[in-house]
C-alpha cells in the first residue's frame, strides 16, 4: 500500500498546522490551524468575515491546494487539540471535504464554537467525538487511534493511523507529563507498544517547538508548585492581586482558582476568551470548577464584576484575566491603561502565569503592558510557567519508544528544526534517507 | 551612640564578604570571605599556604586594614553561613582580632574545618555556637540576635545588632522560602517585629545577587518538585544515571538521596567536597541521611566505589558527584575525560541540579565538560535548580517588613546594585541620603 | 565661592536632561529636554498643547521645582545641541527664568522652531548665538565657554563654566571624533588645556550612554565608509533603493545625498522631520546641500514627490525617509503598509543607516516595520551606523585630559552608570567622596 | 554525463571541509581541512604525529572513506585558500590520491609548509600553481577555473568545474568585497558571465557561516578605516600599544604595519604563526611589507625582540602578536600572565583587531586573557574587525548572479544552514528538489 504524506502547513512556522496522510486511497487530515500573527500585522482585519483564499495569500491559513495532488479521498479531519493554530482554519477549509471532524470532547466543543462564530463559510461536516484510547476504521484496511498525551490544554491526543505498512504517528503537540494536574499522564506505555507491535512505526511527525532547548520540559506539577509558592507568599497581602494566564490552559486556571480559595480570596474569571474556554470545559465536565465561580466575558458583565470587586474590597478577590502577552485589547492591558474600574494601588500584585512568546512585536506589547502596570504601582511576578512542548530529552525518549523508520520534524521553521535534526542524526537517522526536513506544500512518498 | 559601618569586602564583587559595624566602642564583624576566582586565574596557587597580604593584593580576601580606622574593639566575628565567600578568609584574618567566632552549628563546624586546613596561620579564636532565635550581649548596651533565614545551605541566619539607636540588620544571603525542605521557613514574623519594635531598624545591609531579576525566587520546594519530575521520568531507564549539585547544598543532596531510593537506586556521594559537607552535616545531626549512605572523598576510596558500581551494575546506583560547573579537576569532568572507571554509555543520563554561574571562564569550562560527556553518549538534564538569593519581590517584601531608615546594597558590583537602587528609590529612599551605594574600604557614619 | 550642582533631570533615564550649576549667586542651566517615550506610552497625547505640570507628572520633562532650592539667579539657559532630549522642554520651562538661551547657531535655530510650535506657553527669552571656541561672562567672576565636540548632530558643544574654584565641564553628549565628516574634530587640545590651567577642573558631568561598552566609539568616517560600501555594492541594481536615518543626523544625510549622486540616483528627502532638520541646516549654512535637493515634509508634497519618482522610474532616485525605528506613523512604515504610492518590488533595497534603540516597545515596532517591508519583497541592510556617544576608552581619555576633582555620571539610569563608576573607581575616584552617583532632583555642594 | 557531489566534511560543522565532485569518470576534490577544536578538547595531543584514522574518529579531519563510493578517478585536489579548516588535512589524506594539488601561490606555499611539518605521512603529490582567472583541463570534457574572490586571507578563489551539464561552483569562503585593501575585488563580472553562458550553473555550493546575519558583510576597507580610527586616536599616547589579529590575515597585518608607521612606531610581528604567514606572503611577493620589518617566531628571537623593545622604550614600538582569541599558549596571553619581558603599565593599550569566535570554550579563554591584561592596567580596544564571510544580502546577490539550478548549503551545521534555506526558499528553491540540505558523508546525484 502506498503511503504518502503531504506537509501542508506549519512546516515553516508555528501556526496554521495541517498535514495529510494518504494510505492507499484513504486520506486523513491532521489539524487545520490559523497563524494569527499574519492577520494581526495588518490593521483592523476581522478573520470571521474573510475568504479563505485571501487568508491563504496572507499566510494565515494552510494552502490546501496541494490536496489535489493526493490521489485519495479524505475520510477524516482530525484536530489534535483545541489551540487555534490547530483548529482555527477548520471553519474556512473543512467544508471542502466530505468527511467528519473527529476529535476529543473538549477539542470538538471548541471546534463547534469556531464554526458558529464564522460568518463567511458554512461548515456542516459531521462532528464525531472520540476519546483517547479509542479507535475508528479508516477505509477497509486502516485504523485511527487516539493516544493520550499531555499539553498546555486538556484533552490533547496524538492520532495514530495504523496502516498495513506500519503506524503513522502524528506527534503534535505535547510534553511528557507524568503528573499533569488534570487528566491522565501521557500514555508512554501505549507508545512503546505501538513501537514494537506489527510493522512498528513507519513514520513519526514531531513537534519541534522546543527542539533547540536542552533537558526535559517540566511537568505541570512543577508549574503548579511554582504558582503555589507565589500565591502562598502573597497570603498576607491585603491589597489587590491579579493573575493572568492562557485562557485555554484549563489546568492552570484551575490551579489559580484553587489557590485563590486557599489564600482566602474569591476567584473571578474575566475576559472573553477566559469565559469561553473555562465555560466550555466546565459545561462538558472536563474540569470540576466551583459551582459559584464567576466567569464574565461580555463588556457589561465584566464592568459589573469589577464594580463589585471594588465595592466589596479588592483584597477579597483574585481576578484571573486575559492579557498575559500584553495584547493591546485584552483585559490586563486595559487595567494598565486605567480603562476599567479596577484601581491598582502601590504594592498590588500582578502574577503572569505565562511565559513571553519570543517574538519582537509580542515582547514590545508585553513590555508596554508591564510598564503601564508598574506606573500604577503594581509589583510583577512573571514567568510562573512551564512550556507545553517537549525539549530534547523528551524527543530522545519518544524516538526510543517509537523507533520509527522515518521521522519528519514539524511545527517550526528551519532554525527550529535544527536541534531536532542534530538529535535524530545522533540516533542514526540520515537527512534525505529517513529524516525528512521539508516545507509547506510538499508531499513525501514513504512507501 | 555613634553607629558606623565599614564596608570592607564584597561591595564591588560577589566574594570576599566582610562588613564591620561599630556601635559606640564595640565592633561586630560580619563574614570574612574568599573570592576564589581571583586565586584560580593564576596557575597553580594553593590558598592554604599563602600569606594574607598576598591574598589581599590579589583581591582574594578582604582588605581589613580599614579596620584600624574604626575606633572600637571587635567583640565578635559572625559568619552568617558556611559558603566560602563568607567564611573562606577566617583562617587568614581572624587571628588578628581578640574576639570569638559566633555562628550556627553547621557554619561553625565548617569554619573549624577551614581553620584545620590552614597551613600559614594559626587561628585560635574561641568558637561559640549560637542558634537562630538566640541572642548574646555585645558590650553593655548592644545585643546580637540570629534570625533564621533560608538559603542554598542549611543553618543560614541573618544577624541583627540591636543598638540603642535601632537595629542593624545584616541581610546576606537568603531567599524568602516558606517551604525549605530542610530546616525552618524564613522567620518573616521576627523581621516584621524588629521593624516595628523599639527604634525600629536603623540600617539594613542587603544581598543584591539577584536584584536585577524580576519576580520572586522560588522555594526549594519548587526545585525539589523539578528534580522529582526529572528523576521520576528516568525511573524506567536501565543504564547509568549520574547527578551533580553544589556539595554544600545539603537540602538538594538530601532530595537526590531520597529520589535515588524512590527509583530503586543506591545513592553514593563522590568527591572531596561532597564528602566534606554532607559528612559534616550528618555528623552534627543537621540532616538525617541514611546510615548506610556511601560518601567518598579520597582518591582511592572513590576509585573503589566506582569499581563496585561498575561490577554490581551501574543501573543500580546514583552517583552524586562534584563538578556541576565543569571545574577541571572535579569528579564529573574527570568522568567526561574517561579518567575514572565509570563508563558512560550512549543514552546514560547526567543531571545538573545547578545553574551555570554566569561568568565566561566558568561557562567555557561547563561547556567543555558537557561536550566531553556528550562525546561519550550522555544525555544532559541541566538547570534543575532554583537560586538561593532574593529577587526583586523578595527585596520589596523585606523593605516592607523592616522599614529601615538606611539601606546599603551589598554582595554585587555597581551593575548588580542598580536593580536594588531602582527598587529602593521607588520606595522613597534617596541616594546619598538614606540609600548608600558604596564600595570596598569605605566607612559610613549612620548616627 | 560656593559651587553647587542641581541634577534635575536625566539622571535616572535617557531623556529630559537638565542640570543647573550655581557659582556664588549666579546660576547657569544646561539643557531642558523631553523624554518622548513617557508621552507616547499614552494614546493620543499631543505635547504642544500640554501643561508643564502634567508633563512633569508623567516624567516627560524635568521637574525644575528643585530650582527654588538654589540660592542664586539664572543667568543663562544653555542647550548643548539640538536633540529633543536636550531642547524639547525649553518651550515648556524657559519662560519661568529671566535669562537668555545661549546656543550654537544650528541648536538655536532648532530651539526657535520648538518655541514656534508650542501652543500652551509663550517663551520670550532672548536667543543668543555663541559659537564653539567663544566665551561670555556669567556674573562678575565666571565665564561660560563653548568647547567644540562631535556628536550625531552638528554644532554640538560641551559648555564649560569657569569659576574661581575651577572649571565645571558639562560633558553631554559626544563621541571623540577626529574625522567627523562635517564640522571640526573634537577639541581635545582645549580640554587638555582646561585640565591643566588655573585651578583645573573642579567638576565633570559625563554622558554615560555607552559607558557599559568596551573600546572606542568609531568616528563618523567609519559610518561613512560603511555606508559608502553598501551604496557602492548597490551601484548596479536597477530597481528601488530607499534609505532611512536620523533626520537630525545632518552628516549622515549629507553622505547619503552624496553617495546617491555617486551611483547615479537623485536623492529626495521625505518626511516632516527630514525636511525640518535638513532644511534648517541648509538655511543657516551649516551644511552645503545641493541647491536642487528636494525636501518634502507636508503630506501633499510628499505624495507628489512619490508620484514623480514612480512615473520617472524609481531606479533613478534615492528617497531618504523618516522611520528608522519603525515609528508607526513615519514614512518608511507607511511605505511598508502600502499607504504611499511608492511601490516596492521583490529585490528592492532598504538601507537603515541607524541602530535599533534597545527598548522592547521600539524593537517591536522596528521588527514590525521590517516584516511589512519584507512581505513586499524588500531586502534589508541594517545597522549601517555608529553611535554618537563615548564608550569606555573615550571616557578614559576624557578623565585623562581633564583630571577633574569631582565627576558626576549622567544621561543614564543606575545600570548605565555602573560601567562609568567601575572606570572612575579604577582611576582612583571614590563613591561618596569625589564620584557622585546621584538621581533626579538632588543638589550636590562641591565647594 | 553523470554529475555527483560527495559532501564529505564541513556539512555539520565549521572545520574539516571536504567536497568531491564527480563529472563522468573524473573527480575533483575541493578542500581537505582540519577541525582543530576536536583536537584541543583532549589534553596534550600533537596533530603532526597522529594517524588519519584516529583523527577521523575524533571528528578532526574529513572521513574520506565515502570516496570509495564515487565511481571515478581523482584528477585534482583543490584547496581554495590557506586557512587550516581548508588545508589542514592535506598532509593526512592527500597521499591516498594520485592527483596534483592545485592552488593559488599563497595557498600552495602554505600547503607546502603543512606537508613539511607532518611527521606521520609523506605527501608527495605534485603541487601545481594556478592563479585566479586561469583554467586547467580535467579529463577530456571538463575544465577547472579559478574565480577571484575576497576573504580574510589573500589569494582566495572559488573553483568552478565546467562540465557539459553546466558549471559546478564551489563557493567557500568569501565575502563580497569591492575594495579589499590587498588584491583584486571579487570578480562578480565573471560570476555573472558563468551564470549566463553555456548551460549556466548546474550547482552552487555555498559558505553559510553568516547566513543567519542580516545585511551585507562590510569590506576590508571598513575594517581598515575602523583600525585607522583607533590608531589615530592613540597617536599621542606615549606608553605601550600592542595589537593582535589573525596571523593569516595579511591585509590586516599590513594595515597594522602601515598605521604603526603613521603614528611613529616601529611595528614588530611576534609569535610563531605571525612569522609564518607574513613571512611566507612576503617571500612569495604576495604582499609588500617593509624590508626592515621584524618578524620573530622562535622563542629566543621573540625574547630578544621584547628585550630590545623594553630597552629602547616601548613607546616606540607596536608589537603585533598572536593571541586574539585568548589561546592559552599564544603571545598575548603570555604577556597577560607576565611571562614575557614586555611590561604592561596602567593605561597601555591592547587592540584586538579580531572578533570573538562565538563558542563558549573560546569565549572563556578570551575573557580570561582580557582579565589578565586588565589586571596589569591595560585598556582594551576590541572587535576592530569585519568578518570574511557573506551575510544574507551577499548570498542574495550570488544567487542573483549565478542563478544556479541546484544549491547546497555548506560550512555550517543545520542551525547555520537555516538562514540560507529561508533565503533560497524565498527565491523559489525547494528543499528536496533543488535545495539540498545535507550532512557529512552523503552523495548527491545532480544529473
């Protein structure tokens, strides 16, 4: 059976991930993501109303025209988790394919919301829920399996397409977490089995985000302990404390909610995406948040929440807000500009439970946000965080577990791939033979 | 009563700390440290046999000749903890003063060993043990108190000299740790009392090592969780694992010993200083290490230990060795050079539970050590560590607790002071009025 | 005679420079500058219409209320050169003092334009022209002298106040340039004389911008050779070439004009400040630009110029435009956004004859500008530039020439001062004795 | 005709360059270099006496065993210039091939010296001189041409193998210099012709050393102006001045000699390699150094030279010495350690006309050397230098001139290649199709 892999998007950047695997006549698509920075560099564009061709030209969504070169039928569209760089183009591209969208419950719920928000296209593909550990048939001879992995969002999986020639493992995005705070540990046992059963692993496509970093990405348990340490140290502070983190990072939000309670403060989630992700996770039962937890996304309800906080005394609350990267319109930036009714006083604490995404525009915005906060007297606790992506020793362990015949680095540009190529080379892989450094829009014939 | 402070050493560098406080006719000396890098830049010098004047000329030990300008009598020499940059010059300078050396048990035991190793001078000062929380009289009107603090070595204290004009708090070295793994949390309650009782705090001398870093230094509990995470991830590895850390970091060594056991390996401490610090801590009961824990410092016993490890199977052991900075003669560097009988195989793990001290010579040596280890196939886990020194938010909290009339930044050069000066200025202190940026060899008349 | 120095602004930042020297009853004010970044962090503020007290509160202009502590009469306001951080607050503050503004011709012309643009205050102080090498009396016993220096703007001087107690040399801003392209070399001979004649130098106030950088700041001749090399390499290119640099950097603009001609292109200066500075320099005869050189600042005339360039063929022109830091509203940024009629094609060249000012907001904007230009196919030549500020060896030479009794580092924050303090200490100065690290709003009694 | 390229060494590192091109039955080998750092990491190895297999195992010289896979006869070994990473393995490997070594005069003279110094092997290949612009036949249907390029050593060329299928251009190492101080400018006219004549360029192998750096590498004329500026600024200094640079950088050494004279000092070249390279260049007439220029390499003659300098007054001399990277045994490092009779005084100047090679071991050594020099009072002028390797805009121009069908990045590891891959991709090349990212030991069939 011919096995061919089309590396459609996310092989020259982080963002707009899309990969298709053809096994004989059957094709499975992994991820359809959005590169938001390509939209934001232009002033005043609203993605919801834009046409896919314009977004392709801007480099914002995958250029899926290469799909016509694949001689097969799409049988499933499989987003691996709910981050925008993996699901954000579904509403623009999925309707072109007569295939269901198959994902874990939380991911699927987020996909559904994306589709609802879309103005231009009308995506009507079937939405099929599949949990980690479950499988479904693809055509007559292949099988799709979800292996549980751990990432900075819950319900992440690595899909595996079992073919007669061996397994194709799509390894985006994960860290190797044995104590992930919410959800199960990464299922290394299953990866090791897949590496050894049947024909073994034919091909492994890997997330290289942190492939240039030494060592091991710490567990969420480490970030939690770091956050616990910060919150504990603020226990006696009797003024305002504000926290911010990735809205989609349910485990972190959950830790914040828990530690707020521990130090005698009422947590309140504020900001549109904060309400969206936590609300969705709570609604589908993926996380067990307190029943009375306030989550407010709409401008007016946020305003009312801030007014309540100020009138009841801000020393009794922990607002958990959007704006961890200093995004100009996010809640924390607006607080820095004095555009909300929350008043910061000298000595008030702002906890960034997030790293700074290393891109100059972003670093500039984050710096400006911190500067505005400091001008009002705020004290900054930054980088209370660990990444959701494997570093070199995680990659080493994955290669050891899967022993793939072929590897394809992904989710980076060439500079990002370099650390992975060095690692794979040291393990006996050879560029051009079984180590495939590629770009957007290519197809690789593996069998 | 006149209060005068002599900033003798460690005000232009990290290393060779020494400060004297005169209260009326009585003088207390805090720390007498060694700047080892000033010795190592010359080839083949052995400190033990060198004269103090030569070491002063080299910038290796404090130039205590400024003591003659202080019109008073030394009543106590008070090393705050057992690191060499705080006790390493005692064997060269203490005999000049007719005063006891007063320290906590572990610090005192290390001072004693320093004195024993010295060849040139014969220090015979009384050695007086004093625990955190205890006090002693200094002259007729002053009192010396030890406040418990947390640092990267156990039994660290901040000495406080209570004078009729207020307290002089000598704040070197600490982080604000509420969960320190070994020993008690930092005694913030006592600091807050001292800030409010009697005349309050007249002067605070502060450790600026990390004063240019934002946020809060994490607790040792965070480093422990990080280390736990790494060790847990290696549980199934059936080859060699080697760890290295600061020999004097008893809490970290203790965590390594504990986690070794947890993953089914026998810990063995190897290297001269590894044996010295842990042996001493164990002997005086400062730490509760397993009775059968092997510690080997002498060349021959180390060799025998390595032979046993290789013959019984290195998969059963966790050697904890010296060499975390790539020091040319340390154990790990020798392992990298193939100079020991321990054989590294492809895939074996080396865990650096230490940061890299940011100085180019050091970075070069560490890099070379890692390169040698990698050439033998080792996989590196680096920076499994948190610092022992306060960052900006710790400094902010200390100022808030003590509310000192005067502050003196220490334990850095001017660049290192700059973050502290910015912080203190933002809290209302003014350079030249109550914020004293100074250099080695100065005296400051506070009252 | 009492000599007192008030360090009013620019001692905790780069920007809003202001220093006053009192010699007996007479006071001379050096510089009254603006810190523009403190304005820009707020949205939509226009400095021209703002009150000085608001600008002081924002940290944008010097807080000159400390002047009331100086027991003397202001006899002269002396801006040292035409950069905004040295003259930008004159229109907000000078009217409070009954004293002439004394400056070199180009500086004075720029001051006049600032005063004309001001909407809120009406500055009517006399404007007195004085050239480098000239002197004027200050009161009965002092004399003000202008010593020629070299900087990134023409007509820069270091003012020297000769008092009976020795000279006070105000050393902002300069590099040591013996081949400055336009104007005379720095007058080191005069500095050396001042260091040795009469009472010598009582006090030296120094520009520490680059005090943490090793070596020597290269001459403008080096930047010119670098620029020449780039332009020469583009001689055969038959598409668009665009250059950008500091509008006020007349020597650099002049080199660009000259090299444009050399490679057969017509230079055109575009953008408001580009027209202003070059127009002013040309008008007063400070530079000899070609008679037919086009300079356009107003939107419509710029539009017409671009239209002419596009219709006559952009291969025949070298537009020299504003926007070297990626300022959002500058000409080059607008070109990147496609908001002008100049069309960039694949392969067109953009030459940044400027460094990136190292501040995250700025770095973000510059990155965004480059990204937009690249998206249109532009090739970037960056950092064709040398700084206008002394590095360490320049500082060393100045101390050697002047041999001042007292030194005061300026034009930086504490971190920036640190390199200078290290240098001065190594030359025998002592903090608190004759080396005065100070902050905004202090006064220092020298005699 | 089949065209095949073997990428033997220098495709995973800088160092041990070696590439073979097979055109039909004929093979040409470009470069046989040494990676010295792989030797130096081991203690006390002397390359001259080592066997090639040991050196191959250490990664110090190219593993030429892949040559057996090439079905053809080696007709020429062509070192492109005299740097060790291009010629340093000739004495270990060339004797295995029955082919002449063809090179420019200076390169050939250096190769000859390498062969003479070798103890283990006896290389007897013919040495054939060929100048830039000349050609020789390779077999019946191919021709080898040398195109003049500019680099940090004189007499560098890019060899071009003209085949019936088009030209293979071996593009290591160069910058694009139109004003190179010594020798002719880079022959871009010829490159443009080669790109357009006959079948055009089949394949281009490119030096990616600086491919991640923006802009254009400045000309040697810029480095010369920079150096001139430094030396001019030291004209009045009446103490010791010492300079160091790459011994093989004849143009730089020549500028130093010239400027020494200009400021009234006698230049003296000191150190083994300093004598070797300049002596050789002078002997073959490649540079016109003053007849009475002293060059001393042997320990005793160096000692005598230093004694003469000290007795006649060091203010009359400019020693130009080895040790620009802080190499432990080089002359400048020994001067820093006080191991020569040259005495540094407070204020003496040391000019590093060299950058720091960015590798931690090296940075550590250089730092240590500077520290030792500073401890004796020396003032440091560092980085008076420009690189000899193309940056991105040079690469852009080369692609534009040659318009090759295939490109192969070389002279770096994957991280270094990344900037080049990005550039080539933006110009329409595709990984795996006509853009070949490869590793040591591969062969690429182009036709």
